[in-house]
C-alpha cells in the first residue's frame, strides 16, 4: 500500500490530494498554515 500526497500551495489556500495505490482517496482544501496542513494530512492519510 503506497500513499502519495500532492499539494498545490498558494498564499491563502492549499489544495490537497491523497492517493493510495493509484486511486484518489481524498481531495480537499485548507488554509496555508503549516499546523492545519499537518492536521489534515494526519487525519486523512494515516
């Protein structure tokens, strides 16, 4: 099981895409704050 996380970063907002074994399992956006990004990634990509 391989997971990949893609980030499209801008000043205000970051788009996040999480893929597992080649299939997208989650896609969303959050504020471009390092702590918020880390929390979202930990929650969605264990």
